[in-house]
C-alpha cells in the first residue's frame, strides 16, 4: 500500500509514492555513495520493472511505502514490510538517495514519522530492522528515535571485497517515547465524525 502524507519537521515529509518517484530509484541505487551499505541486489532496473514494482506495492496488503521528501523534493524512500497482522509486527527500512543531503536529520525524522504511524494507525506492537553495523548514520537515526539493539549478525553479506556485519534493532509500542511522535496526517482523525483511514503493507 501507499502511505498517506505525514508532515514532519525541518522540511521533511513522508508522501505517497508516485510512479515518477519509483523511476528515480534505479539512479539512486547505483550511486556508490548512497548504496554502499545495501546488501546484494539482483534484478533489472528497467522502467518496466519499476512500473511493476509500483503496482505491486500499491496493491500489497503486507507492506506500506512512502517517498521521503525534503524541501518538497523526493530524496529517498521508507516503509514497513512483511507485516504480520496477527503478531502485529513489521520490518522497517529506509534509503536516502541523495548523499549530498546526509547529516541533515532527514533519516531520523523519517524514522520518527514512520514509527509514529506504525503505532497510531497500524496498531503494530513491534517494528524491527537490519542495518549494516558499519552504517553509523543509519544506526544513529534509529537509536535517536528509540530503536534498541537486539542482536548482531556477523558476516551477514559480502560486498566489494569485504564482509559486513548487521545490527539488528527493534522498538516496541509500549516502551517507545510516544510523546515525541506527533505528526499531521492528511486524513480524518478519530473523533472528527469521519472514519479514520488505516493502511497496511
């Protein structure tokens, strides 16, 4: 599914992805500076493949995806994947395709918005993720918002001549700092007389 618009701080917002946004992904993902901590990826990055990915994402019921916008421009994507609606658990991920914008707090704000939505709207109990241990910026973005390390996967994958360990993080709704998860959704809110909008991926 495609997530609703979530307005954040400092010019950051999560917005519903479009096909045009999906067509930006291949150019982002082949930049060494942006993709050096991504695990091995296989498959074609063609316009036709991106169109299929967009349709599959929009139709999916166990994932939800957003485009990350900064100052009104698409700069990356984030989502909650493999949602188990019975256990109320989901795997999260994030990618910033503009390496010239690193260090501006975009990732941590995107994680904050995404996680708040997971608790309030999806009613998830837990979210978890996998981050290259060497990717200090991504780990800090998650830890800043409340993710905690639950384990370490040594030598998880081999890329560019070296092995990478993965940091395994998780956050729980009942222990998360919910006082800092406010975000404006462009959908009717509970108590407004209109039905709330829910989304799942």
